[in-house]
């Protein structure tokens, strides 16, 4: 038997598995690296987050990615080159992190790499007759495995699509395993570039679990800041938006898109919600002369309304508590807007559940890898047609 396969078999039979989860989101702010210890699987999963870091991307890296990010037409050679480059670069960041943590590669059993999404194309968005749902993440797993010496699972979203999902959101699997609690309805709200949530019913009925994208989280705000304020990548502490006033006509125009009336669950991305989308809405409402501060306040309100509208439409009077994660949780005006729209709501973050909210997405991909190694298929029932019972992740061996 191949020595790597023997090693993989040995890992699957260990009582405790050490897995690094990686996440690089649409905000392109950096690579989240979570070092986790897992015992058990399924609803018996126990996790210990040993270390976490976000390794920031420098300007040069961002400029390399942007020409192929969320664009319908790109240079194919550039995509090819960046697939290898990002894999190697992520391996370098992992090695750097392990050195800082004084942990050897031999102590890590598996890496779970999300990769870098460069295009997300559900059928509901691309509209091409006869073509399936599709998505593309680059940052090749073989490059990570070879350059770290650690078995790597990657490309998780393809199996989800192949089995009938849209490739997103995948958080539902890890949210269910790690955060479900009897007699408490929980909303696991992740506000990244795109906002998504999972509903975890307190009766633990898996057929009622619900996960969906809802629209922009930070993506439009970040893109606008980067276009209008040199050397700024996001609106830290809502500093810009707090100086402005949101425009109700522009908020309404931003919400006037078929995506928001589509049935749930659904997925989306910056392929739709980008600066061109904003410009079109401004022209429609004759608000092109708004100050940058007012535009930022409007985009902030737009994100909040999209989140709250999705919650009210899908939960229809259910009582719930919100547990936040993702970069948007650090945006005080966004959280204030959510509280203003949904009265008397309890909002906490996942730190209260034992997982750092900044590390949560990386932890969830580590959880998917753990399930692929030792778990049983999670069957959410026939009604959950967009949440297939699958193990995800392609295996790359170091040698």
C-alpha cells in the first residue's frame, strides 16, 4: 500500500486528529489559519481551537488576484498561473504560521483548504440554458501538500454541486455539528463579503435546518471604499458611514433585483453585487451626487435590510438568537442597523459557543475535513434538496 494511504488510514483511526482549516474570502483581506484538534465525529464532534491567525495579504498579492476576480472575461493564462501561485503562497503562509506557533508539520494530520473563489455561477445567476450550477476556487491543493508535507483536502464545493447543491453555503454542515442546542433556536449569521445564515431549530429536527446566502455583507462597502479612499480597504469602525445618512430611494433601488424575490435557499456573490450594480442604482434614482459618506451609509443600510428581510421571510415569527461571525460583526453601524430593523433581538457572537468568530469559517472547513476522514453521511432529509448528504474535499498527497 502507498505509504501516504497507510498514513491517511492511521490518521482516520486516531482518537484525536489535528487539522488546519484555511479560509480566504471574497474580501481578500488575508488567509485565516485555524489549528484545531478533533475527537469524534458527527454530533459527537469535540473541537479544541489550539491557535488561530489571519495572515494578511499585501497590496501586491491583491493586485495579482483582482484581474481574475469575479469577472466573466479574464486572461486564461493568468487563471492558470494564479492557481499554482496561490497554492504555493498559501503553503508559505502555513509554514510561516507553524514556525511562529513552534509546531512542526509532523504534528499536523491534515490541511483543509477552501482556496480562493474567483467566480461563483449558480444557474439562477448565469441563466445559460442547459448549463449547471458552477463555482471555481483556485489555489491548488497539490501545491499546498507538497510544500508543507501535509496531506491536504481541498476543492470542497465541487462535490456539493455535483450532488445537487449550489456549492454554497457550506456552513450548514459544520454549524449543525458544532452549534446545535436543544430548546434554543439559533441563527448562525456570518457576515463576510456575502452574508449568509444557518437556522438551527431547538427541536433538533434536521429537516427544519435552513442555510442560505442573503445578499451583500461587506462586498459592496469594501469595493466602494477601495474605489473612493486611497489606501483604505474597508470602513474600519464604520468611520466613514457614520458621517453620512442613508438615502431611502437608493436603498430601495439596490433592493430592486430579482435575487431578493427568489425562493430560498440561494447563493450569490460579487459577480452580481459590485460597483456596476451600485452605479446602475444611482443612475436610476438620480443619486450620483451623493457624498461618499452618504453612499457608505446607504450601502451599510442595504446590507442590513437584506439580512433582516431574509430572516423575517424564512423564519416567519420563530423566536431565535443570533450568533455572529465574519468581518461584518466588527462594523458597529451594520450591527446597529440590524438591531434597528429587528426589534428586541439578542445578538451574540460565536466566542460564547467556544469558537472565535474570526476563526469560525476556517474551523468549519477543518470540520468538513474531519467528517470526510471519519464521519458518516449527514442526511438532512428529502426536503433539503440543496443540502446533499456528501463527504467533501479532494485529497492531495505530499509525495
